[in-house]
């Protein structure tokens, strides 16, 4: 093989510039390494700040490679010091002297490590959103409550014991399924959250499932599908309600094709007061003659008047009727899927959200303007929001974590989002479980939300 030389300079680890030697067009790595080693022996200060282990602790896996590559691209060698180039912010030898004593090896501060990692995460998330947010992407659309339910069950079980916990003071977890359709999510919830029975029953949390479906036809289908389910108030209580939820109340007109495409439309009617027992009984009963829902055809022109409440008013009504107790019940998950009106449902839960009486919210998104409003609204109430991806929770925040693609892409797309109380034990556990197989992301929770300049252990 013929030796070919080139005058292309090469920077060694010690900062020396040497001529690169190539064999067949490829750099002679051994030659550069040898020069670097000699420079080290001669006393040059060799900085290790570009070692990725310094930013992201081992072990590594393939899913972390893009994040690792992004971090590597942010590191440059500047003489005997390391600089981090982060979107125009470079830490060089001048700034290094302010953080280290004269005559000692420059040490990257925790703040600079946090900045480098945050910018690497930003590139990772920005690339993902640009690549995945497009029309009819099932990778995002299908990752919803059923996908999250196993994580939620673990959180429910692990965090149920408070400092003064006794079997008599345990809290019943409430799961509200808005837009329940024919009961698929309800069936999944009942299966995954099945309460502990037998001699150890006191060590499990009972659940209350509220499944809300406005279409009379679809509600009857759900009632039939869940007829076999246990409805034991000691373990798993189920309340199916043929009502709608929004940010206003009244008997509102519902576009009712007879399947999952229905939605509320405007109607000028008087607002509703708290639900009475008669209204509750009517709302929990299939209003159609036996079997009629099986023969009804899909009709997009069908309109139905449906009693509509806010979530705040619904919970007040159920408490007044003895069906819910704020002292012993807590809303663990609020899932919303209302064909583009999810933000209105959340607006109608303002009091509960402001008081942090809802641990998690899962909602569907298809329009970026609604998503932007919802993220800003939830952030103002102390919640963190994420776009749910198969292997990542993509942070969303109106200033910290917003992505240009979401403003530029105006076509409908399909995805689901998760919001949790910021820095709560529940949200921290969800983050950690979701990223358990990705060490860099696992340890990035505090970095994402600017809560600390060090990695949460």
C-alpha cells in the first residue's frame, strides 16, 4: 500500500497541531495517538470534558446513541482547555479561568454540564418532533392511556403508603375516562388496575372508574360490553355516565353519527345546576330500547341533545349525591378524547387542576393551536406536559420546550400527551420508569426542567 501524505492539520489531545498522515486516504490514527501521548508525557494539560461519560453515566445502549452523538458534536478542543459549543455559547480558556484555580486542570462546572446536556436534549427532541409529527402517524396516535396504564398501576401501588397510612385511611384512586366510546379503555383499566383481593386486600388501592360517553348509541354499547365487569364498591366501582363534558354546561347539541366521531356543537340553552339523583339515575341507564343500538346505522347528520357538565361541577354533584368523597377519593388519571375539544374539557376542570387534585392528565391532540393553548394552560397551573412517544416523553413548554415544526406543520396530525404535577413523586416515577432502558434520559429529569444543575441520583 502506498504511503500518501497530506498537509491537513490535526489537533492532538494536548492541543498540538501536527500534519495528518493518511494511508489510502484514511488518517493514520496510531500516528495521532502517539503524538498525543508524547504531548501528555511532556506535561500538557489534557482535558477530559469531551468524554461523554462525564456527561452521561454508564451503562450505554443503542437508543442513547443519537443523544451521545449530539453531545459529542458540542465538544471542541481549544488548546489545553475544553469548550462546549451550545448554539453559539462557547466556554473557552478565558471563562475557564474564572471557575478554576490558577495552575490546576480546568474543571467543567455543574452549570456547564447541565447546559451541554440540555442543548443535546433539545437537538434530540427537535429532531424527533420534526421527523415524527406528520399526518396519520400511528407511532404517536396509538400511544395513549392503554399504553401508559401498566406504568400508572405501578405508581399507584408504590406510592400508596403515606407516612400515616393505615388500611382504614387508604385513598381510593379515581380514573375519569372522558370520551370512553364503547369501553375499550375501561376494559383495559379494569384489567390492569384490578384490586388486591383475599386476605391481603388492605394492601391494595380500590379504584373508582367514571366512564363518560355522550352518544346514546355508543353508551348502550359500552353498557353491554361492561355488563360482566365487577362493580364492587369495596374494590372496583364503575360508574358509566351518558353525559358530555366541556367548559360550559347545558343540554348541548351533540353531533352523533353513532360511533367515535361525535362531537359537541354550539347550542344556546340555560346552564345546568348540580346533578340531581333522578338525573344521575337517567344518566347511568341506556336510554334506547333493548337491542336498538345494534341496528342503528351510522348517520353524520344525526343531532342529539346531551346534558353537559364541567368536570368541576360533575365532581361537586357526585360528592353531593354521596358517590364521591374528596376526603377519601383522589383523581389519579383524567383521560380525555373528545375529537378536538379536549382543551375545553380541561378548561372545565380549572378548580381541580389549580388545587392539584388530579395527578395525571392524558389528552389527544391533532391541531397545534389547541396543543399550544393546552400546554400553556397546564403549565400555568403547575403541570408538566409531554408528547408521548413509544420510547420517550418529549417535553412541551411554551417557552422552554416548543418546537418550530409544531408551528410550521399546519396539517392535522394524531398524537397523545401526558401532563403531571411538576416535580411530584408520581411524575418523577413516571419519567424514570419510562426511560429505564435509556440511562442518559433516565437521569435528565431535573436538567429538562431547570430544577438543578446536578443529576438526580
